[in-house]
C-alpha cells in the first residue's frame, strides 16, 4: 500500500520569499514521486518527478524537490515566490521499478497563497 | 497537440438519470484512469485501465462503471447518479508509471 501526507493544507508566503511545501510518502517498494500544480479552474500540470538517479530534481517555473529516502520525504521548494505561483499543489506517489505503477496516489493538496 | 479530452466540462443532472462522461487521449497511452476531486480530500482514484479490455477498481469505485473498448477512449458511466457524486472529475492517461499521468481539464458534475 502507498500513501502521501502533505503537511499544511494552506501555506502563505510573501512575494520573493522561499516556498517550501512538505510531502512525506509511504511505499512498500521504491517509489516514483511527483508534484503537480493546479491553477484555478484548470486541470493538473506536472511540475517535476523523481524516478531514479539524481535525488535533487528540477522542474518547471523554478521549482525543485529533493528525494530523501531516509526521511521518506519529497519536499517542494522555490527560492523566490512569484504572484503567479499561487495555486494548489499536489504530491503523488506510485510504485517504482517492479511494482504496479499504474496507480497514482495523491496527497490532499496544499493551497499556496502569495502576498504582495 | 498531445492531450486528454473530456466532455462535457460542466454537467448538472438529476438523481437517478444515467450519464456518461467521455474521455479520449491522442498519445497512444496504455494506462488510463479516472479521479474525483473533493475539497479537503485531494484526488481519489475511481477506476483505472492498464490496456484495452483491462480495467480495475480504484479507491472509490462504488456507483461508477467504466469500459475500455478502444485504446484511446475510457468513458465513465454513472448508472444512477446520487448527490454524493457531485464532484470534479478528471480523466488521465500515461505511457508508463515513470512518466506520470497527463490530465484532462476536468468535468464538474452536479447531481440534484
């Protein structure tokens, strides 16, 4: 079984401040991990993913995330928030190599607010 | 353009009236899936399909049916909709797990 916990349903930052959105996962096999972003009234867009290899992964719009196996975490960061980053962010996990990776399990989401 | 297309975008219906939400992808993906999104609950998987004629239940399958007769299409059927199925629904497709899913724009369903 796999699960995702996103700490903080709502995060508020000032424009130009560091963005940190937390994600912890549980998986019985090596995971593939994803961050998606959802802008108001839109579908989900893939921000970045970790499958194998380098544990620090870079995505679109200046976001990055680091896979830490010992902490079962995959936190999303951006050095400097922009107003356009305001959206809801979802962390997701699926089974990695050797597992049943058609099932993508999502966290409950974190709403990011950026204040001017 | 590579995409997942859902129709309709918005739908208001009455309890018990059968409906179908269509989903089509043009990327030749094997995996397809339906999710519902509810406030505070995130996205929950309803059904998924690994290939043509191969489907299985996700986490919240009650009250829903699916079929996968062609690779590109994966319709979601509500035989007798109820108000607790009022939700935002997303169809998604994937080449394989490592690529993540590509999502459609969503269908907002209201059952009164």
